[in-house]
C-alpha cells in the first residue's frame, strides 16, 4: 500500500493525467503483473445496512467537534453489476443527512469511481480499487474555495459489517484529517 507523500504524489499523478510514477523504468512484459477484474468488488454490500456515522463538524478548521448520526444505507446493483446505487439516510442531534452514491466500474481502467450527491450537490468523484479486501480511493475537490485532496477507505469488510472512512488533505497529501467514519452492519 502506498502511504503519506507517496500516496499524494501517486494520486495527483493519476488524477492529473501525468505519466505513471515508474515511467522511466518500464518493466518487461513478463514482469507486469496480471490485472484482476474488480467488477464484483462491491457485491458483498448489496442489501440493507444499519449505519452509525460520526462526522467532523468543521473539517480542516482545527475543530475537534464530532457529531453522530444513525440510520440506514441501502445498496442496489444496477447495470448488470457494473455499478451500484447507495442510498444513505441518517439522523442525529445535528440534523439529518440524506445522500446518494453512484459507484461505476470502468473495465478498461479496472477501477471504480465513487460519485456522491447530498444536499442538492454532486461532489467530484474519487477513483480507486480494492486490494486484499480493502478499498482505497483518491480524488480532488474544494472546501471553502480551497483545493483539497480526498481519500476514501473501505476496510474491515465482512459479510455483515464494514468501515468507511473519509479524510481531507489541504497540504498535497502530506497530512490527512479524517472527517467521516461510518460503520455499517447488515440488517
């Protein structure tokens, strides 16, 4: 797994369409690992889930105030499994969050794009894949008019539970601030 500054450089290179990090050292065809088809990476999540969500109230502001929500997430397959639709409805003392995520699989890139809409706004997608049962996705967005990097991690996946974590970086990926943690358990 790539981490820290290397992850930010790799993510920025991929997102900005630059050459691969190892472009200078092209491996021989025999040394290139075979890519796997990840089209079924989200099949485990199809169904209805109880969601317990903690959200940092004011990301990248120095705040440490977290707000909690609870509700339901429903995941449906679409496009013969090449995509899925996630509907999130949670509420808590800080209010209600309703969101929709469309996840699309690109068989040529062998990657997923995760596209989230909430509050009438479609955020920029994050892109990535699952490896060894862990999904890691990166993207670019803005927060308060500032350019930021976004990292989304899906981990601790079992047949009946999973953990979702979002983090932002405003320093090019040198440091990350987690701002969204959701734990889903199957209903």
